């Protein structure tokens, strides 16, 4: 099993004073104040006990309402299981597959989850400028489940409604299980998008409260399963979860504060524009459409992203993620714009000073 290098970088960076942390995909913004109020209320009312394995009925109903409000798509709350972050959601989803294909670069834990369950894992390379795959690409591989993420971590690429519909229809026609990681939905800046459920009702949807809702430490997510998988998914949840954290579930009831969430999106959009504008002449970068990362080609400086990021950390005190964490991308780095623009300005200054003296 491969190490999750960004966590190793974070561990090392925390040993050093005055480091600018642009490595970890963790929002620095707080969730809606309503979340804090709901959490405090749950503590006061001593909500310390297990919920049912699928999660609080009220929360599953809120999530279903979110799909109606956000995507105009009907979801039965009975098809939803509340999970501990999205990690356990992937473990449930991968149970229903044998050979899982996914585009790269991609979230490194996908492969580790597949290995944990003894599933075959197929990587489909994508490349600049779009970092997206097409149905023509899929014809070159054999698999029974396709895992897509939109927006993608680390590239920020987003499948448009038309592109997503093509993939959904392809999977349905070929009897391929589609698993759609939609964790960064809400943080999409200048393109149209929707949930894969809009076009393929047999899709497994994975999402959570860590990114758009700014609740990473509460470890709360969800999975939406097709009817035929509900009972088995519930049994798996009973065994690997018992239930998701109860206090976090009560807090999440108030997370769908759309007026507040619009300010979250706006701040990340401004940060993206600032960081891209200030680094596009330093690295080769495709302007991301979503999430909160820049995927940067550093080939004119180095073909060893791990060594490059270590040097940057120890000499410039800026922590970034090596591209090799996301596949065979040793000439790339990922920069997270999860800090205030004042911090990003200092980070850019340090990076540029470092590169002047880099050899």
C-alpha cells in the first residue's frame, strides 16, 4: 500500500516554525455559525449515543432535500447512508466492484482502498489542458466499475453536464457501475455541472461535509446507493461504522446554509484567481474550474517532485504536495489555496525567491 504523502508532508512541516501550509486539502474557513449552534445544542442535550447505522433520519432527509434544491434531482432518504467522512463511503462503494477504473492524476487513497479490498485497479491517464477522459478513452480498458471525480483532486477539472451525461449513458449501456466522487461540489467557479444521478439513477454517489461545508474535522460524509445495494450497504456500515459520529450528524443538520456557503465559494474563487495569476508565469498551470488546488508542471525546474517539495519546505518554509502522490507525475506539484490571500501572497513571495536560487 502506497503512503499518503501529503500527510507525511504535513507531519514534517509541523515540526518547523513559520511554515506556510499549502499542502493539505483542508479549508481554513469555518462552517456556518448555525453548525456551531447545532453542535452545542447536541452536547447540551447529551446526544452521545449511537444513531442507526444509516444515520439520523433527519440528516438523510436534509441531504435528500439538498439534491432537490441544488440539482432538482429526487433522492429517497432510504438510499442514503451517512458515513465517517468519505473514506468509509469508498469502502462501501468498492465492495460492489471487482475491477475499478479511474482517471489519473487522482486522489491517492482510491488505489489504497481498492488494494485493501483486494480489488483490481486500472488507471486511465488524462492530460493537459483538460485532464478529463472521454467515452472513447474508456473503450481501451476492461473494468466493471468506473470511478470519476468532478471536480478532480488534484487538477480541479470539472465534467460539464454534456460530458457527464455521455459517461453516465456509456456506463448504463455497458452495464458498468459508475461511482461518482462529488466531494468538491459547490466549489465550482465558471462552468456548468450537476450530479451524476441526474443522468444515471444506478450511480453510486459519494459526497461529504469536509470541503464546501468547511467541516473536515467532524468526519462526516454520505453515500447514495441504488435500490439493489441498500441493504448490503447498510450491513457493511453496521460493521465498519456502527454509526457515523452522532454529534457531527446533529451539527450537519444545519450545514445547508446556502447564503453562507455562497460566501465560502466566493472566497475560494478569489483565492484561485489570485494564486493562478501570480504563478502562471512561474509554472505551467491549467486554470482549475473547481475544488481548491493548482496542479503545476515543474518540469523546467525538476523531475523529482518529492525532492523539490522537500527543498522548498526546508529552505523556503512553504509546504506543498508532490505530484507523485497522485500517480506517475513526478514533474508536478499540487498547491492548495486553503489560506487567506495575505498568506498566499507571502507563499508566492517565498516560492519565487526559492526558484531564483534553485538549481
